[in-house]
C-alpha cells in the first residue's frame, strides 16, 4: 500500500485527488476530507479503501 503524499504523514493512501492546478495526489482519508472542500478538487477513493471514504 502507498503512503499519503502529504508532508510528514505516514498514513496509508486511500483517495486519489484530482487537483486542477497541480498533479493528482494520493492521500489518506483525513487529508482527502480537507482537500475535497477546495474548489475544483475531486476525490476518488481507491478501490481497496472505498469503504473507509464516507
């Protein structure tokens, strides 16, 4: 499993973020919830973590 791409976070990545002004990112659910509130960011749960993203 991949780790979250946010700095200093060692949680497992569970969501791919499609960020229009940057590259896509793989992040944990906690960081995904924060990022998903920004305009234009689209979160897509990874297949193995879909149950955790509610």
